[in-house]
C-alpha cells in the first residue's frame, strides 16, 4: 500500500558522537557509568543475591533456545515465537508517519552498528511512503535524560508512533507508561521495562539464554575448581543482569570459582583486572556479558605469558578475528543486532493495521567455530567494532555506511 509521502530528514539529538574512533574495542561504555573500582574489587550486585534471578523466566528462556520460530529464516529480524498478538487496526493509516525514537545511547559499537542499520531501513520506508520523518533523541546512557526525552516527545504531541530503547529497566518504566497513555502505539525494544503497556516489546530470547549458553560452554571445557573471571560492563540493565544471574548460578553449581567485576568496557581496567587475577593464581576461563573489550582481556593473558583461557565473548568482529587468529577455545553469544530493523518494520505493520506479536521474541543463536569462520568471511572489510549478526546485507546501501562509519 502506497502512502502520501514527503521525504524528510532524520532529526537526531545526540548525546555522544557516533564514531568508532571513540567507541571501539578500546572502550564502548563511558567508564564513569560503572562503579568506581580502583582496586579491581569483585562486583557486589543484585545478581549475586538473587534479585535478578526469576526461575520462571529462566525456565522459559531455557526452552526458547530450541523453539521453532514463525517466519523465514532468511529474514530473522521478522521471525518470532508464536504467542499472543496485538490488534493494531485502530492505528491503520495511509499517511506517512512521524516516528519518535528515544534511544538509550549509541555509546558502544553494538548500538552504533544497530543504529546504522536502523537508519538504512528507515530510508527504505521513507522511499515507500511509510514513515515521513523520525526524530531521534539520544540519552547518552543517562536515565534522567531519556525520561526528559520521552516527556519532550509527549509534550510535542506530534508522535504518530513511539520507539523506545530504554537505558535501564525500573527508572524508565513510568516514562514508557506515559507514552502509552497518549494513545499512540509504543514499541519498546532491546531492553525491557516493568510494564506491559507497549504495543509490542521486541527482543531476542534474552539474557538468561545468553547466560545458559555461555555457562554450559565453560562448564563443558573446564573442571570443578577452575577459576573464571567475569567481566561485566555495568549494573542495573535487565538483560545484562540476567546474563550474569544465569551464568553465575550454573558455574557455581558446577564447582567453578567465579569472580565478577564491573569494567565500564574500559580496556585499561580490563587488563588491570586480568593482570591482578593472574598474579593471584591461574585463571582458566573468561566470561563476558558483552564482547566489547574482549581483545584487551586476551592481550592481558599474552602480556603475562599465561595460557589463553577458555572464553566467551560476543559476535563483535574484533573478538571473532582474535579468536580465529589464536585458535582459542571460545564461543560468541549474540544478542541479535539485527533487532534494530524490527521496530521500524513493526511500525510498517502497525500502519497497515496488521497484528504484531505482543512480545516479539527474535532468534538468538551463539556462534561456534564454524559459524565464526562463516561470519568473518561474510563480513570481510567491516571494521573491528562491527557486529556479525547485524542483518543489513540486503539493504540497498550495503556495505558503505557500515564500513565508512
């Protein structure tokens, strides 16, 4: 269905420059966002005392790892696990929409990669007359800024659809609820909030699934009594806390010693943590809740002349290449970066009055060594901060924007 269309510009209010020069494997999250850790003390977090562990959700995600997905595997950003659907007939329109996107940040390579894909998908939908403009406000990893951004959009009163990627879970819940109260459709993706008012909540299977996959891999390749150092970027984000809550539980039950630290994805901090841990004794495994900074961890072992660990990172190209070059025993879990296309395609479905999954659960598949080699070949020429499962190779502008960032 074609719509009236007057192509507009993307209006972006950015809290940080979108450059990989500033945010690559040399640091993806503002270190000030992580608790000060001057002596590399182990993190004391809610995950350790069970606040972030929900047995029912854990069990659900455990099963979803082997679930069947509706839709074409060639377009995984449109696949979903069968479940309740939201009727969107009330929002059907032939007019090109004005979308309002409240983004947590583009402060790390994962988010930068996804935002590039989102912009290129937006251009396609603008050409098709689905979306006229999308105003983007970037919170720079700050809850209060994002709350103000959402309230700004509400106050403007011209958002045909809200898209929100929350900075954190509890703090953003009231603002998301206020957006829902406007009567316009609300799409939440990536990170969750503590309300089910959104038209659709889009996310890969989840943090528990990541934690299960990574812990099972480490357990398979380590022995009881071995030591795993867990490198975590920051506290208070549901998907990150769930990753560690699941992994910590399984590793501990397997008799593996675990020490976890917040790093802010700062490579200097990561190297310091690993160097100190090696000075205290052998470290057989490295677990990460995000792959940013993985190369710094590997280099710390090399600098110390220590045997490389069994390791879990992420599908960031720097880690995949380092893993391949060193022939390490490793796994790359993925929080499906292609999800950044899905909110805009969901907006198109809503404009058509098509039902959308109320909870849109996308595939989430870790990369083993064979899949790693395929991903490296498929992403030849991409920068180290690129994410292999970005899902944008079929967009008309590929590969330029992803290579030239």
